[in-house]
């Protein structure tokens, strides 16, 4: 049992799973989803890529939305090649469809993924070509590092992210109404949406402890004025729970 009362900002379905785990530990949470996704229209380019996956040495899937959309477009029989994901939840979506998936056992970010021996081996093959499935935009770190290793990298963007519509002042109203004393974001874009929704209330919101998934997002938050940032060292519910238990409310 702790005194934390935290705001979860993942998509509603994901927040519900996190909330259930926190409730078991006696931690109150409230959900205000700050990230939603919609599939981009299927294009001839998309269909051509999925029809010719055999030309790639590896496929990297960076998120659950990308994984779900990818398996919808896979054509049987698909070629035998290694698939990679940043985290276990994304890997499970792919594994449920019979794909051979590798993901970091410790850490769930691009840096941890790049340390996987299987990915290093795939990228080191002569003429290696890697496909990254993701949403619009996003970090370039994976592609940069893989290209440094000599691999050719292609992107295929399958969806876009957006901030759901909320009335002005909704964030501060929720914080005050439910007496919240901590905020949780699961990605850099989630943090940017938190700041955008806060609007003129950001200086007040920035005073609350903010739980983030990685050093990169921690740096973003501190640069934006967040006063107390806790790096959970992962985006999973388990990592968040450990951080909440370790930090004083």
C-alpha cells in the first residue's frame, strides 16, 4: 500500500491493464488517454513490401499498433526471417501469429533492442536489409545505428498517433478532482501530448512527480520544466510499480 494517486495516460485498453495491476498493490489510478492511433490508408507500396518480405534480413516492429496492423497484412506462407520488437507486449502480438520474435529481456527501448546478439547478427550479414514497421515519424536511432553496422534500412509507416480531443482545462480538473499526486507517460510523444493538453496550466502540472519510461524521455521532461522526474527504466506496468514503490509520494 502506498499513498500514490497517479494519472495513467496510455490508450484506454492499456491503461485498464496497468490500473488492475496497480490496484492489486493498493495504488489508486485514474485514466486520461493522451495517445490514440488510426491506421494509415493501405497503399500499393505497403502491399508490395508485405508481399516481398523475403528480401529482408530482419523486420523490427516498434509498437503494438504496428504489430497488429502488420499481422493483418501478412500473406501466408510468410518467409522464415527473424522478427524483433522493443518490448514483450509487442512481441506477444507477433508470436501469437506464429512469428519468430526476439526482444530484450531487460529494458524495453531502442537502446536495449540494439544490444540483442540476434539483431547484430542479422544486420552484419552481407547485403543486410532491415525493415522497420512503425507509426508516422518517430526516432531515427534504430536506423542510424543499423546503418552504421552496414545494413540498409527501410521504413514502413502503418499508422498515425494523435491527441484525443478534450475540453480546455480537462487535465488540471482531473488532477484536482481526484487529488492526483503523480503523472505517468509511456513515451516521448505521450509526454508532448501531456504538455500540450496542460496548456497554460503546465507550470502547475510540472510540479507533480512525473514517471517516464527512459532516460531520453526524462531529459525531455526536465528540459520542459518538470520538477521531479522518475525514470522507471521501462514502459511496462511492472517497471512502473517498482518505481512507485521506490519513490516517496
